[in-house]
C-alpha cells in the first residue's frame, strides 16, 4: 500500500494507545508483563511514526532556499560538470559529500558505511530523484574504494576547488566533514532545498550528532536490539 503525502489532522487519527491495544499479535510463551510493555512501546512507535511523517511534511513545505553558486565537478571521464548537470532528467538532486579528501589515506569508515547502504537501492532512488556522491579526492580514487566494496550503482564526482566544501560547512579549521544536501532545479535556477544541519551543539548528551530519522540503516537496525548502538562502537573498513 502506498503512503499518501499528508498525514490526516490529529482529530481524524485514532489514538495511538487504542491502535496498539487493538493489535492482535501474540508470541508463543510471552508473559503478561511482556505484553503490557510491548503494547506501551507500540503506542510510542505509532506516535514516532506520525512525528516522522509530520516532520517530512514540514520539510516539504520549506520556502525556496538559497540559489546555488556555480559549483564545478569532475566526473569519472574527467569531464567538467556544473551542479545543474548532476540533475540529469530530474528536477531534484540528492548529494552526499563523504570524508575522503586527498589528504586521507582511506575514506571515513562511517561515511563508507552510509555510502554502501545507498548502492543497492540507488536504481530505485533514481526513479524519483538524481543521486550523486561527492568527494574532494579524484574520482578514480573514489571508484577504487567502490570496486573494493563491490559497489556498482553509484556515480561519484570530485569537487573542483574548495568552494563547495567550504560553503557547505564541510571544511572548518582544517577538518573535513560530511553531509546530505538536497537541491531543486527550476529552469536554469538551482536552489538548496534542504541540508543536514547541526553538530555537537545539537547533539544530546551521550550521543553523536545525527538526523531524525537517521538515514543510516546500520544504526536503525542496532536501535532494535537490546545492546543498542553502543557507547564506543563504530563501523570499520575491515574486520
């Protein structure tokens, strides 16, 4: 069943607790204590789902964003492209800038984990929007990592100059960051629609800065487990 674009107003929604209590699922051997706790959690999960949908509506309702500068990139063939060129046949472009600058011997493991999670669904994503992975390293260097990881569906681009990285707040005091950026194209005008924002100043105590919902499947799966994300575990390039 396809989702509709807009959540009905609150007065038209059944209370989450009522929906949770109507859930017929029962597991062999479960205790009454487990069922009570699971029903209470299901009500919270329903409320969270609704909040995620509301946030998505608010995101779609953003006013026009700033007009993008004439950023330039190189593709795998060494051709120089504009940001508008990366849209292809679409009017929306999603870019991910990963931490793999020329000064890095290896790419960021966290970035690599996220980029890998985009490779398999990329053909599906690109039915709706354009998708591009951007880095400061030469494309051949980025593609070498793609071949090593078995990625086959993603397009990689190198920034020309540092304007893009600096304007997006990705180079600060010599350090390199990562981020998701969504762009729209109307005729010849490209605008920033939405971008990841925040850092340590928006993180809760004991947590790394991250989006809500978190776009990385790794963390969503771990959030479903009794161990959770862990306080000091991060993905690695090799195990």
